[in-house]
C-alpha cells in the first residue's frame, strides 16, 4: 500500500516556520508521536542525528499528534511544547540554526497519522521516511525503532547511488 503525505501546512513550535508535508522537497524523517511517546521520540532524534549530523542532509521533524487534546487545553499544551523546544535548542551548539535542528509540528486534527494509517493511541512513536520527491519510502513502529528508522533511511542512501 502506497502512502501519501497530506497537503497540510503545519506551523513549527518555537520558530513559527510553516512546513507543508506534501511539499517538503528534501529527505525527511518524520517522528510521529503523541503525549505517551515523547521520551522515546527524543531518543530517536538523538540516535539518528549521530548518523545524519547535518540538517541539510536530513530534516528530522516531530509530528505531535494532538488530536485527543481538548480545545480547552490547547494553550497549555502549546506552552508545554514551547518549553520542550526551548530546552532542546539550549543543548545545541550556538553555530547551528535551531529552527533546522528542532522541528516540532503540532497536528491538532490527527490528519497526518490517519493519512499514513498510524494508530493514534500508541505508546511507541512511528517513523516515516520521505525522499526529496515527497515519496513515502516506508514507515516503522515497534521495538528497536531507532534501528528500524536507520534501515528505512538506508533506502535514501541507496537511491543517491543509483
């Protein structure tokens, strides 16, 4: 089954940059997470960035699936995500542009997870690899997710050598 990213603009927490998922036009790893899987998602970012250290080589973006958050709590959740963004950029070397290395995209509707047939209540994040033509190369969720992500990302490298 072939998956397609939705034509959906999402605004990044902290930087305010808009990302349209159907028009990323660069190699991308999407880490789709919810409130139950944020800690694991952070670990994925760290391990993948060790292998792909430059944002120019690979965009890593977290899609925060927040479809279960009541509207009444959206302000508080946004504040929490902004604090998480600030904490993450504080660990970066000052020469790196934070907006390229910490990308948190809130999805209040759950449209991204639905378009990729990802179960929204999982306690484990899912990873999705997208090439520079915006083709979804694959997705993975489960144990050893970092290794699954690296395996999917190897397809990007193989495509460059063809």
